[in-house]
C-alpha cells in the first residue's frame, strides 16, 4: 500500500524567486576602519507557507543576518527567498513537513548566495552561511507548539 501511495505523490518546483531583499550598512564608512574584522554575526531564520490553489503552495524563507563590529552594526541584510511548489498526494501531516522543512531546504542555497553577494557588494569580506538542518528545526518547532498547547490546556 505504501508503494501505491508513493506513486501518487508528486512534488515539483514551479518557480524560485527573490520576494524581498534589504541591505543596510548604517556605520559605513567608519566601520571599515574599526581595526581587525572580527564581527559578531547573528543569523535568524523564518519560514512561512501558504496555499495558492489546490496542490500549489508558496513558501517564503526569510534569512536575516546582523553583523556587529565592536558594538557598531556593520551590516544588516535580509533576504526573503520564495518558491512556488506543486505538491499532491501527501497526507496532511507529511505536507506540513514538506512546507516547513523540505521546501525551505530547497530555497536556502539561493538565499545563501544572495546574502553572500549583497555582503560582498557592501564592501565586506565574504560571508558564507553554514548549512542548516531544516528538518531538525521543524521538529523542534513542532515540539514547542505541542508543549505550548499542552501548557495552555492545563492552564484552563
């Protein structure tokens, strides 16, 4: 039976695109003369998905990177990398994982490239973001939601 289910499952990338992009270097050019470049880098990830029509979904991966050099913000870059994905034949619980983990994993290399380009064009040394395990992040998010729901139930 599971082989029959797998034959009915379909996944296709319809389109990958930049939905929004922002780069700020509020302390330039002074930040370039702050001595040795050893920034404190903070990376935040967020994903959202929405259904566009039957079996067609848009997923947006937002990556925000803030680099501070000696308490001064060197740069802030935010990329909203999006994609339109066709998915059919997946059970609801599996669809959540596809939208929350698999699709963001497909989008991440595009977002990483866009961020590297923007940072370099801003005059800073190359920034290569490390790979991200979106499946682990999705599972952690699911556990936090389940704990939050059980805490809300016991509070009533």
